[in-house]
């Protein structure tokens, strides 16, 4: 998989769902490795803003993703907003 910019929690949920399916895992499989129910995994795929950092990092490891980040301007995605935190 190529590098992908994430700008919203909805995009994160879609990425985690796609990676889970590519890895051939069910929601129950991911849940077992995260210590969550299948229902909770389903919910988090639609509400990724509720993931803890620990859950996100573990989920990435389970489905074969690597979490990286870079300055938007360094990644060629346009100028940074004044103060660097316009999304907050």
C-alpha cells in the first residue's frame, strides 16, 4: 500500500477497515487482539475519533499498517496554516 494522507477521523476509519479486510481479518479477529468486542470494533471503524492512541497503534500492527506523520508543507500538501494547528 502506498502512503496516504489522513485529514479526518472518517478517513482513518475507512483506512483501518480496508487494511483489516486486506489482511483477511474479521472484526472479531481484530477485536480479540485488541481486547474488544466485535461490536466495539465495528463502532470504532465508523467513529475512529474514539480510538485511544494505544488502540490505534495496536490496530495498525495487527493489520500491517505503519503510522507516520509529516508536516503538510513537507509532504507537498500545501502550506501550513499560521500557527500550525488550524484543524484544532
